[in-house]
């Protein structure tokens, strides 16, 4: 059967949206009315109607579409007028699988698929929990070295928050602690701060030599010979519980900090605020860290360091990425962790890490969150 359909004012044929109304009259002619199997032609023509005519183009030409389909036997009769309200349905198109674009800073490789979305570790004197956020791939990393030189009272720990990819955080987690220890072996006890600084700068230089983009914020805690040495570059933070009172041992390195802003501008850069976030060169929201080669003129890896003598008043230390600190205050972190880390026979610092992460997520944090709790009493 050959079917000719005339549609008025139809630039694109859209069967799902054009009903065949009573204004379309069907006329069927047959070359032989006695033979039901002979070819038949169905022609639909437009009849003038006062209710369905288009005022915008009443005399516009009709678009002719010819449909070829063999009719079932005895489907229609010759010389029959008919009206129909049948609505033709468009066939559902094939589903398209579109690639998902990374929402991380820049166009960089994502974390390998084998990296877990949740990492939990309980070690000798420390516990750590890292949870992937909802922005993209996991870019946080951590490290811990205990029993340094065979001494159970010594250890070095770190949290690393990558941006622009995970490479810098991975490199720092694998090399920063070792570089700090190597530098300590070259100097005297009164030069600890310089040794830590050199360890950070060496790690930064080694990473830049790989010519890999991306960067990482870092916070480290070295426990050696009765001292707690805390350092940071970026917005990872260290908070100690001093008899239940929270005390921040680091200060976040962000372009909004006046001394950081002055340093950046003095070296020829600029700092501006975009959508409520202060950034260097309109790009990076932290002012210190490992890597960031394309901004290295303004982003330094030099850490700030604070040294305290260990004593029973210092109960535990929280190292965490900004995924926690953006939603949980210093004192809240101590208040939540302390009941699980002090005053009970079986301490549960890993549970405390989980509770802090859960609180941050419940408050809307989309970032990766890493929390490490170090039981300082075990190193006194």
C-alpha cells in the first residue's frame, strides 16, 4: 500500500506531536474492488476547517510524505471515507552513553579505579580514615612511620590533600616523611625546624622535576625525643586536645590571609575573589603546597613549623584535610573525639575518625575528607 500524507505547516515531520484529526479525510481507491490483495493507495488530503486553519499562513503549501507499508488483508475497503484520531508515536531513540567529565581543578588524569573510596587504618598509636567526596576521584593520601630507629616513642605522620589530580599527594605521601628523616640525620637537634623545611623543599623540587601537573597541601607531625614538631603547607590543619581544649597548631595558607596576600603581590602576582573564594591568579585557592608548577612563582612549599614538648596535658592530635575543617570547628572535633580517645579502658580513635567524617558529610561537605588521630600519650 502506498500512503501519501499531507501535513500543513510542518517543517519537520514529528509523528509523536501531530495527531491525525477529523480535518484529514481518507479516500481510498482501488484498481480492483473485487481483489483484497491488490495494491491500494491511501491519500490523505486537508479539508478546510474554520477551527483548525492557521491564521499565520492559511495558504501555505502542504508537505508530502510518502509511507510505504504492505497492508494487512481486508484492513480497509475501497471507496470508503473515514475519520480517525489515531496518534502516531515516535520510536524511542537509542540511549547515548556520554563520558563523565571530571569536576576537579583543570583537565588532569583521575585517580586510578583501584583506589578505594574509603580507607581505614589502625596503627601503633594512630588511626586514620579517608573518605572520597562527591566532587570526583579520591585525591587525599596519608602516611605514617612509627618505631623510628627502633624507638617506639618516635614517629612521623602526614595528611596530604591533592588538587589538579592525585600525583602530587601520592608523591608527597611516599617521599616527604623520608626526606624529613634524611634531613634530620644531617643536622643537630637544635636545627629541627630547618631540617623539616629542607625536607619539604626537597620533596617539592623532586616532584617538579617529574614535570607532572597538580599540587598537594600537606600537614605533618614528627614525634622525636620528647618533642612534637607540627608543620604545614596549605590548608590541611593540625589541632591538639590540651586537657579537652582545642588548640590549632597550624594556620591555613590561603590567599585571603594578609601576610600570604602581601607575599604573593610582592612577587608580581595578584589575588582576587571569585564566587566568594580567594584565589591566586584567579586560579588556586591555597597559597602553599607541594607542586603547582605553573604557579610556582607564588605558591611556595616552605612550611610553617611549631615545636612543643610532649606532656600529659597533650592528649591527642588531629590531622585532617580541609574537607573536615570547612564544616567542623576545632573545638567540635576535640569534643567529638575525646570521649573515644581518653578516659576509657578501650580507646576507639578509629571510631572517632569515622564520627568526624560522618558529621562533616551530614553538614554538606562534598570534598574528600581525611582524619588522622594520634594518641600522644603513647609517645611520652
